[in-house]
C-alpha cells in the first residue's frame, strides 16, 4: 500500500497541476495510507519561511475559528515542534505521540490548543523541502479513538518530503496572471493588529486583497498568515529574531503581493501593536522565486539570472569563469526544467506568464509598469 500511494503522489506532483488541485489530489492519495481525520496544508515562502496560505481537508474543512491562536503558537517561538523546527530534522517528519512519549501535554500546541479546541488524538507533521528550501508543510490528525501514528507512518511521510516540494513548486507557477491591463497602484493596503490580537484598523483595499487569498477551494481564511506575521514581528521586537517577517504570495487571480510586518513603538517603548502591509510585488521581488521554482541548481540559477538580463553566452562564460560549451550545457538543462526551448521562451516564461497584462510596457519610476493610454 505505501509504495502504491508513494507512486501516486509522485505522478500527481509531476503533472503540472495548479496548487489547489495538486493538494486535493495528494490529500486523497495520502489518506489511503495515513487515515487521518483531518489535514491542514500550508504553503511557505522558501526564502523567508513565512506561511503564506493554508488549505484544510476532512474534519478541518471550513473551520477557521482558531487560526489566529494557531499562527501565534506556530511562529511565536513557544513550540519546539513547529514546522520550522521539523524542517531542521533529518527525516522532515515526526509524530507527536512518539515525540512526547504519549504525553501530548508536553507540547503546548497539542496540550493547550489541538486537544481542547479540536479533540484530535495525535498529529503527524511533514515538511515539503528540496535543496534546503521549505515550500510547504502538512499536518495530519487522528481521531482519539484511532491508534496514534506509528514509526511506519512517520517513515512513509518522510519519503514524500522532496516529492511534495516539487509539487508545491510547480503548482506555484501553474496559473498565468490575469490582472486587468490597466494597473492602478493605490499604494499598500494596511492592517494594524493591536496588543490583544485584534485587527484594530484596516485600510481600504486590504479586505479585497485578503478575499483573493480565499477564493481557491479548500483555501482557508488568511488569518493564519496574519498571525504568523504578527508573531514573527513581535519576536523581532523582543530580539529573538533578527529579520522582519516578509513573504510573497500569489493571489487567486494570478497576481503577486508582498506581505510584511513591523512592530509599532510608542514613546514609552514597544506597544505590542503590529502594522502589516500588503502591496503589489514588483518583478525584481518575484523573479528569484519564479526561477527557484524551476528546480535549478545554483549554477543554473546564476546562468538564468544573466540570461534574463540579456547577457550573451560568451559574456556569461566570462562572468562565471566557464567555457561557452559549459554554458550551453547549462542552458539545455535550464530549458528542459523550465519547459521551454529558447532564451526568448525562457524570458517569456518568467516575465510574460507572471506579468502578462503589462509585459512590454516601460517600467515607471516606482518600479511598476507605466499605465497604457486609456482606450
């Protein structure tokens, strides 16, 4: 059974499906072996490790009532089995019953949150990672009347880590942007979360941005992402993190936004309030993510960056201290992984697919494409 399910997941992960479809398909396949009562799947920005969206299946489908608490626990630095901690383990997977020796109360997430709010009896966590980058994370839950996850379950899950990551990567790029041809930049949408974890203020346009996150089937309310930003910003204020939280997220319409958070301060010190901004992502912010999603090696990424700048083969060779023949070999591999046949198609894949409505227009002083004349 395990090998059959693993093969099914591999087929689905390489089918070029959009992310919601991919996640629905693999949830159905994996359930045949792990038999969870519920599954929660998170997408993660591979560069900043910020949670960018969540998808829920089974008993969790449609339940968003405690996402804020979950996000604050997951990114608040109080849970030693957080997704990012599991990502640092060799197996990339763990079962909470096994990890706690059967005493789930040893885990703040399980004892103070999962058990009292949801009543689940065990959790298995899996990180989707490849080449050192985390692209997603999965949490499977068992009914308390069912047996807890065992070593065989954890071992099976760990074999899916890189396969799942490839599915996350390809799913991220499967949807072509469909924004209107005329882009109107209203500036960043702003959300202020106060010290009691309430959204005290929200700017015009922010609710629509958040609504776009929810349009995909099974995609949960974005409050979990907001909570991750808030918790990470507070850790920065406390000095336990050295980087302000920031992540890139693709909306339902194919457009990209950048979310970032910063703690607010008053004259008498930090208030606990956090300001979150959501703004349109500029091409320089998205291109590295798109290129990385092709699954290129470090050297192939170097070559691709130069190709996107219009650098000729001989000059790429000189810049990277390679022979022209080696550069050509890299280009062949890049084209295969990106599903293109030429430099022109590669540039189109990166620029046109992600910014289709404005491709070919001049960039304005703000780093965005100038508006086309009104017809």
